[in-house]
């Protein structure tokens, strides 16, 4: 698990299935799901399927804007 200071992280699951790992517990994720890890919340992703897990990640604000 890891966290981001000053940035929220959005996960759009494009393909596959897995777990959205949170300090408070894991959530299943599959293609079509949209998940958010707010600033400072420890999170991660684990592929639990037999194929690839393809996830689009969005950090807001962008790391460049947040850090200079």
C-alpha cells in the first residue's frame, strides 16, 4: 500500500479483474469500475484474474502541478 500527499488517484478498470487494496479492507474490481483513492488514503491494486488487469490511472492535480 502507498498514499499520495496532495493528490487524489482515480482508477478506471479497462480490462480484467482484481482487488482494490485499502487499509480498511479490499474491494473487488472489474472492467467498467471506477474507484477513487482520496489524498492520503493508503491504497494499491492486485490482479486476481487469469488474464491481464488493465487500469487507467488519473492523478489530480497532476504531479507536475502539485510539485512545481
